[in-house]
C-alpha cells in the first residue's frame, strides 16, 4: 500500500493513471543496449502493474525482448495520428479532458472576482 506519490531523485513521479488521464494511450520502452523499441498500450500496462506505478519503476524492471538486457528508457508515446485506429478514441478523450479543464478554470476565475 502506498501513502502518496513516489519521489525519485527529488522529483514526484507520475503514476500510469496520471498519464492516462493526461491523454497518453501508449508507452514506449527504448532499450539502452540496442536500438529496440516497443510500444505498449497503457491499459495493458495498468492491468499488469497497476495505476500508481511510475515510469521510473517500469524502466528499472523492464527487460528487452530483443537482447535480454534489463533496464530501459520509458516515455509516453506521441498521440495517434489521424487515420490510426486509436485516433478517434484519443480525440474524444482530449475533448472531454479539455472541457473539464475549461470548466474548472472558469469556476476558479469567478471565485477570484
């Protein structure tokens, strides 16, 4: 059981749920020993490691399926491009997320007046 966000190297680490809510659909794993890269859907990762796991923990535990080395660079993948099968899903989620932000920002501005 965690008591709060993980802190590594003095920085608060964002968990997978934070990335998902920010619009991330895929996570890229880049091997540090060879040019191999794998893109994994964030829902698959969450099902495997949970919502609070930060990227730094994934990077430490990951093993390259090409060369077998443990450890890699982990980053959110770019959003899908128009025509990609996940583009519509991503676009709908972005519209909802940004509408929520605008609504909260407008409420905050009203409270400031």
